[in-house]
């Protein structure tokens, strides 16, 4: 199984200070031991490594996500130089898909916006919901909320004719907001495409039940119930203009599709991270498990991407289907869950726990709710409807 994507950390600094941030405010302190910004020569070397690994004229694109910290804090001239190099590789026949994940607290300059739009590069914008909710966690280093600045910069892009740059919004799930209120907020956005991430801070050393008895939590799993209610509200609203990536992909899987987002199926994790010092790292999803938990012995200067296949950690992630916990073998959601969201399986001593995700009860409740809703809707359309579900839908 080849690698198909890379998260490139152009910066190890950020202009905001999110309370839940896995880069700066949890167990991992790697950012204190790497350069604050990636040198341009390393970024160009990485691009060469990717093109040496990914076949020219391949039908499938290799995905590169510029990340951080905050990637738009990288030197503007460096970014434009790197984008020119991507353009040259594309013209030479390499299928490269580039995106940027940003907090957009800092506005894009016209030069950068024009270059991104010319190249078909989109922004994923991190925003956690309505102003009050967002500003409780996503604050700058003076403790000020960021919502208004982000939305002003979104409005500026639209006014300047750069709406095509807006790929959508990325939220971390927060059970403090009522699902209907969250959905109303999504409906109010100028671009109504969102992804709602499962919390990544929970793993076997920090389970969601905290000091409560595990059995008590699992009877009424707070996060899974929230997701189930949000799915039901989204389904009942029946507005095709509102795209929630996780939900739409789950519907596709229930109808027989094979492609999936990171939070579903968990059969492979075919991506790697490159930090500002050029080191190849494991996915950020494992970062919260412990300090240095994503680090490897490989770096861009000395190693091509093909060398990562020999690394035991990457080999396990590429063949994640073989890591299915024994307890999951008889589960009714095995095909769509595959052992659970990767962060919930992180274990600083064993890399991945042999147990299901600590979010197992949450995801069980969510899948029960969502797949039952899909099944009932198909059933109500008549006996002529048939599904190739590979066991996704519960009986």
C-alpha cells in the first residue's frame, strides 16, 4: 500500500492559542525542539522527494496539506516560490493536490490569494461553531476571541472574488452546543461545507469518562449521543446544500462506496507528517499520547519516502486492517468502524493499543443511530431498493 498524502508543517508556531491544541497544549513538546519555520530548501527538497515517489502521470493525485502551527505565518516569498515549484511539477506531469489548513486569523495577501486561486488550491478554515462557542477555546495569545477576525477575512476573500478558495470549515466536536444550534450555524455560513472532528485528546491514558466509572459513561456516552443527535438533525433538515463530510461519507459507505475519511473504516492510514526540521513523523492523531510519540528516525534530507515502508510504525499504519482489536471481530459495525478513531487507540508504550478505541461506546451509539436512520429511509422507499453494504447496516 503506497502513501497517498503528506501533512507538511511549514511552521511550529501559531498566532492563536487553542485550549485543546495537540501541537502546543497537550503532552507533545516537539515544537520546542524544532525550528519555528521550515527552511525553503527543505520544503523544495520534500517536493522533489514526493515526485520521486509518486509516479508521473498517475491517475490518483498525491495530496499535500500545508499545516502547522499556522502555515500562513510562513514567509510569503517562500510560499510563492514553493507554489511556483508545484506548478512546474504539475506541468511536467505530476498529479499533485495541494490544500492549506489555516485559522485565517491573518488575512491572505492579494498575491497569495491570486496564486492559490490560479492553481486551484483551497483553504480549510478551522472554526468551532458560533462566536461564543468558538471564542471559548480558540483565542489569541492575549486571550481574545478570534471568531470575528476569521469571518471578516472570509468576507474579504469573497468580496475580492476569491470565494473559490473556501474549501470549507473544520470544527472539533463540542457537546456544549445543542446539535440543532450547531446545524443552524452551519446553515448561516457563506460556504456550507464542514467537517466535525471527533475529539483527539482521548486515548487510553486519558479516557472520556475521566474519574467516573467506565460503565456509567458507556451507558450514556456523551460524545456519541451528541453526534447521533447532530446526524438526526442533519438528516431531518434534508438540505443538500449543507455538507457534513463525515455524515455524507458514512451514507456513501452504507450504500457500498469504498473511499472513506480518516474517522471511518480504519483499514489503512496512508499519510505521513513532515515537521519543520524535515523529520518524517507519524500522523498528528498520535501526538496527544505522549511527548515525541510521532517522531521517527527518518528525515527528508537523508531519506526518500520509500524508506518509510521499512519503518515498523508506518508499516502498521499502512496495514491498519491487520491491527483490528480482537474484541471487534464480532461487532456489528466492524466494517464501518474498524476498531475506532485512531487517536482513541493510541498507546505511548505499544504505539497502538490492542483494545478498541476509548471512544468505542460513543462511536457505537453514533453508528447505531446513523445507520438505523439510513436503513429505515431505504426501507421506506420500497422493496425495489437494494444495498451493497458489506455488513455496514445493522439488522
